[in-house]
C-alpha cells in the first residue's frame, strides 16, 4: 500500500487504518483535510441576536462574513482568527458562539422542539447544548451531563452567557445515570479519538481502544434512557469505522433500535465519505469541514 504524503505526518498505524477502510486515494484526502487550516466559523445565538445584526457588527469591525448555504445561523469568516472575534461585543455578550460547521450538524439532525425533554450526554463546553436550546426557542427542557468538574463549570458559564436558562447541568458521568430517567430525545456526541480533526498526530492505538469502550457504554445507556418510539443522534469527530458504524452494528440489535436514514437539506452540501451503513452521515475533512460522523437512531416501541 502506498503511504499518504502530507506536510504533517499522521501516525503510521492510523495511516494504514484509513487506507484499509477507505483506500489509498480517499485516505490521502482525509489526511490532507485534517491538517488544513480552516476559516473561523460561528453560530448566531438566536436566543440573543439575529443573523443580520451580527453580520452588521462584523462588517463594522472590518470582518467579512458569508452565510453557510444550509444553515442561516452559520457564518464563515474570512481573513480573521478567533482572538479578533473574541474582542467584539457580540462575542462577550453571548450573541455568537465560535463553533465548527461540522459540530453544528448533529443538533440539526436531532431537531429539538419546544416542550421536549432532551439529554445531552457529554455536553461540555456547550456548543451543541446551547444550539439545541436556541433551536427550540429556549423552550426544550435540556439536561446536560459533564463528568469533569472543571469542564462542567465551563459549561455552566457558557450556558449563562448564551442565555440558555432552561438547561440543567449535571456534574455526572452519563454512563451512571439512573434508569429512572427517561427522555424524548438524546444527543450523544461521544468522546472519540478526533481522527477527523487536526489532532491526528497525537492519536494512539490506546486512545482509539479507550474511546471505543466509552462510546459503546454511553450508547447502551443512551438507548436505555431514550423513550420507546423516540429518536436520538449519535455523533463523533472521528472518521474511523471502529468508533462509528461498527459501534452501532454491535449495540443496536440487542437494544431493539435501528438507524433511521437522515433526511436533511444539509446532506446535499457535505463532502461525504462512503459508509458501511445506509442512511448515516460521515463527513470528509476539508478546508471547510472537520471530519465528523452522525447517525439518527430510533428505539422501537
């Protein structure tokens, strides 16, 4: 097999895993996409601001922005880095949230609605949590879990800053949640190796193995807590099938759950990778997107 040539080498074992799963040509695209310097992107927090107001504030600061075709609240900034945005009032006031485009996608697939009881199983630092609050108009009852105390405090800070007042934070490992709880929807953005991101040089075999064990346990708990007949979204920032499709294949049959094909307009805009399962979403890392995986799952009645 031919090696992938990139300016910043990824670990040899990971290179071979990607080639084995996707073939040398696609693996090279993944590797190249991971090390690209992506533009700053942000999400307009509709609990506090409107897109046109934010765009004007950016323009007044000399920052050009354009709207993502598939999501009116997603803005792509040109010729600017995050520290410059963080100095703006719209950032300090919580009118925007700095967030990658790929990470905005799982909440869109979950489509939180007013009045729903929703669990975010690994919530910190809060990008997807606050997005779900905004998508529901601040009217979904969201429980956000974070086992690390320091990260849970950061989560609380971001929720307050973004005006997401209906979110309850639990400083708890979601794998230990009492089965007494039940939820209309669950978002499991699972801890992962980060194989779709710029962190690829630090990935080890042990990290992948540890991630897989955690993902399996979290998914089993998610399906235990999800109400029968309801749906959840499983996502990672990994493109490795061990952390994505193969977790689903292992867990779903015994949990009487199944993948629901994703039908969302964003799918026609994404650089998708081939997947082992029909109906899931696996994004190839590019100069605009991080590598990401998402699947919608329905628990049978």
